[in-house]
């Protein structure tokens, strides 16, 4: 590790320096977060204590060879970062909240937020780096919610949306010191100059996004670094330049999470020799200034095209009662009716990649169910017949190869594994057309297939 890094760590944690450095040479823990609306949490030896749906595995399996991984049944995520759940649970509950995940790719915290917000809330998931947006969009689609908008914008683009957001999560780009144990490239890229650059960039991001947080709204700020300049000093800078209130997060003693307090400002630090997780820092604040809320007009004319009446049957495809249906190109998309005006406001300022849930594609008067609809938590289970696949057939389906279906029923069938939907086939009798998305297919060869970790 870089000498300058070690020198700072020794001065920062003098009594725990040896344990700290030794811990970085230890194997990283394997953890994941279950999508409990799709998959029952398996009985395991150890749970992530600060996340209700987080679990540890004893070893890292081949997630690529697990069909339900590709269907959003769980998300492989570092355990410390799941502490966002504890911060979010401290925020006062309001109906119809608008939540922004500003630096969202690849989607770990966004999928977590989707599991925490109410169906009547809206998540805006943003990623400024265009090359990372597609994987973010894919992971959100797999999670199966319709109350989400994916955007790709610089933080400065949000400043015109004054007071729009009730909650903003800024998981800021940082020097990555907390990832040294699991990512050797983070060590190679580290330098004092880079940490200084990160701290400056983080302040620019916070300054850009601050106007869009409404008065009384909450900011969750997090990094995966130990550097005080990027953590405590940025919190201090925010307090010196704005009217804020620092919110304490209750801790359990066995979590071994450090609470840092300076002049009434609270931060929470995860150290690799004290927790079963990587380095992480988080703080929660309430904004006590600015606009009460963004003046979103509910009477403004929408640019969205309503679904043609001949496709009204599609309303029965979802169990959700909050949906309105729109047409985009040849696709019918479900989106929460109470957030249409918010979507209009977002579309005037931002580059929207996707919104809502694509339910079906229509060709003339025919409806073709979309893959994302198969993965939806709102899918009505009685609309399409389901067929259970064995492990090898499920993986062949996700490689987009031809498979045989054990069913005499013809037409559209939903295939699943372990009760988790995988997608659609159209059974023609002598063969079944595979409608798994080409861009999501498994590309690796299938070796001797191990049983999934939850068997």
C-alpha cells in the first residue's frame, strides 16, 4: 500500500494501526441482499445485522450460474453499504415522496431504495457516466418495480429542479480506500493528489444538488473511503455554508460501527478490522433552508401518449391499482399515476433513459408480453400459465438457446425456476420460441453446473 496512505492511517488510527493494515490482507466477505418480494430469505448462518434482507455466504458461488440471480431475486452487494437502510429508516414518513439516487450505477443502493420506499413513492436513479447507465437500467428492470425513472445527467442539471426531492442519496465518487481489500486497482490508483481532487469534486456535487432538495428534506451522503477530507471535513463544510441539522442514527453495540461526533455533526464509519465488511462512511442531515417544495403543475399538458382503448385488457395484467398506462414507440408502459406531473417536470430538465415498467409490445392488435413484465413484482400471476424449469434448462433459456417445454398448453408461457419468474416463451407445440432479451443473455459456456447456494 502507498506509504503516504499508511502514514495517514497510522496517525488517524494509532492504537489500531496494526489490526487495520492486517485486516486488508484478509479475504473479503461475500454478502448479498434478497429481493423479498420475489424470493424468501433463505435460512443462513449469519445475517447482515443492519439490513433486514442482507445475508453473508460462507464462500463465493458462481452467481452467473444461478438463474434467479438474473431475475432480480437478490443483489450481490458489499455489506457495509447496506447501512443506507438505517439512515433511510430515520426519515419521517410522507406520502408520495420523490427520492433521488444521484450517483447510482451499477444499482446496488437504488435497488435497495426501491425495497425501502412505498409503492406511492418515486425513485429517480441517475448516473452521469453514459457507459454505466445501461447496467444501472438493467439491474433496476430486474428488480421489478414501476415507480422508477432512470436519468443520465450531471449533478448541475438538477439545480433547476428547486425543492423537488424529499430525499437525496449522494454516494459520492471517492478515493476508494475502503475497497483496498477487494480491489487491487484501487490501491494502484490511490494518491494524495487524487484524494484532494475527490474532496473538491464532492463539494461541487453537493453544491450543485443542494437547491433541488426541499426544505425539511434529507440528504444521505456516503463514501467508501477513510479520508477525513472526503468525509468529516465535507460534512463540516456543508454545515458552515448551509442551514442543516445532523441526524443521529441509532446503533447496536454488536455492529461495531463507529459514531463520529464533532460540534454536533454525526458521521458513521465502518473499519475493516471491526466489521464484517469494507470501509464505508455515511452521514444523514436535514435541510433547514430553501424552497418548501418544487411547484409541479398537475394540470400541465403531458407529453405522454395514453394507451389506446383496444388494449384495455392489459390493465388486468398488473395487480397494482396505482398504474396509468402510456405508449412509447410500440411499447405500453405502466407508471404511477400520482407521479405523472413529476415525470413531466423531470423530462423538461433531464435526459431520461427510461421510466416505469414496460408491460408489452404491440404489433397491430397483438400484444407481446415484455421480459420486464415477467420480472415485475406487480405481475398478476393468473394471466399467464407458469412452467417450472430444471436448473440446466433454466440456464439454457437465459443463454437464449432453444429449450423444450413440458406443457401441452400453446401460446405465451411464463417459465420459472424455484418459483422465481425468468421470462416468456411462446410454445408452438413442437418447439418453443425463446423471448429472453438478447442483450441480457448468459455468454459463458455451461460447465458442470453446481447446485445454487440456497439449495
